[in-house]
């Protein structure tokens, strides 16, 4: 009698038809979630592979001029990077220009550095090529006739002032150039679900030759 009483109460609270509808919706939700997960895995494996690029920092040159460290660097871009841009894919490159002091016993000491972000955009239909360079609060935008000239401008650092040597201790130093290519941003939901996909296409670095900072009062 007690069991029948509870059954009668449950039927009054939720009729049998509602229970069946609830079960069907629950099964459908599980089914959709299963196929959503399969779709995400398919996208991550086949549509969003992490490409391999043969990018090389060909030179890093440092010179001391007017009590300042000036840095120049050149990067040889992979043809696929240029090809991606021609197809309309945006690229974001981040340069880190870091100064290190050499210690023979301890690890090299980071002294100072700068960060430059360069964003490349193109419209294949309109044949428009735009590059944006961001360094701190300074933003520069340039337009180009083709992707090759845009890459030539973006992949070179020319006579950049890194820091003043007056505040540096005497010793041996070198400059390290690090270049990272960030994968274009995914939609928030997909990006959250594909948390295991790397955010960088590549990351490379190259060190300059060692140079010396003399004692104060001995520079010309």
C-alpha cells in the first residue's frame, strides 16, 4: 500500500507523459553532446593542425653608438607564411629583444628588453596588404602593394635603440632575439574547448655575438 501510495503521488506530481518526454530530451542531449565532442576532435586533428615552418633568424647585430645599444636583426620567412597571408589569413608575430649579462659561474642575467608586436593582414580580392607594428604605446600602420614587401618590412628590425649603457655595470653582454608566431584567435567557445591546441605556430631565437660594456668614464 505504501509503494502504491508513493507511485500515485509521483504520478500526480509528474504524469507519465512528462516523464517520457524528459527521458527523450535527456537522451537527445547526450547524443548531441557526443557528436559535438566528436566534431571538436575532428576539427582539432584535421582542420587545425599545428603547421611546421622553416623560419630562420639570419642575423643579429649589435653596435654601441652615443652611449646606446642599437640592435638590427633579419628573419628569413617561410614561403608558406607568405602564402597563408596571400590567402587572407592574418598573422601575428611577437619580437622579444632582450639584453643579457654573462656570468661565468651563474646563469646569464636578464637586464632589460623590449617587445614588438607585428600584425599582418591582407585582402586577396582587393589586393590590400596592411601591417601594424605595436611597441609599448606606439602603434604604426603601413600599407603595401604585395605580401612580399610587407613581410620584408615586418621581418626586419633596423637600428633599434635598446637601452642606454650608462646605467649598466661593466662586463660582457649579448642580445637575444626571440620570434613567436601566434595562431589566429578562435571563437571563444571553440577556443575554450580546444584548450590542448598550442597557441603558437612556432618560437625561435638567436643570440648576438658577445660584446663588452667598459668601465664608466672609459667610453668615447
